[in-house]
């Protein structure tokens, strides 16, 4: 396997969260995205304490996909500085971790697509 990650991303609403989740999964940058609606975020922005209702995406992916995933989230996201935080999975059910790997793009697929073989 190639270093499985959980990536946390917040979105301003459920519609944007679904658009991001669908893009990541359909492009095989994520094996699965859980969407947790209506979390409350309290944070500092431009020197002020703010509070917002947001939606949390919990993205399961691999280290090999992370850079492309980050770029894709930034392109789809309306925030100037979206929350994109990756956490390494230290342990997990081996079959589940294998499924994450099998469900995402990995190095062998990238080499196949760039070399012209199928």
C-alpha cells in the first residue's frame, strides 16, 4: 500500500461538499468521502473571532493522490484558504486499507497512462 491518509476539508454548505466529494471520488483521488453536515466552526480570520456553520468532509485517500487532491479541492472550493488537513492512518483493517489503495489512482496507473499502454 502507499501510505493511506484521512484528509479533513470543511465546506460552507452541503451542496459544495457534495460537489467536491463527487469530483474526488469520480476522479479516483479519493476512495470514499464521508460528509458530516452542520458542524460549528469557531476560528480567527483577519484578526477577528468568527463562527460559521460548515460541512465537514472526511476523505480517505493515499499519499500518492494527495497533491492532486489538494489542487482539485482548491480549484473547486469557494474559500480563499480552505481547510485541507491530511492525517496519516497509523493502523486500520488491512482489507479496508487495501480497498482505499485499489480505489484510488496510484503510481502504476500514472505510469501506464503516460507511457501509452493500457
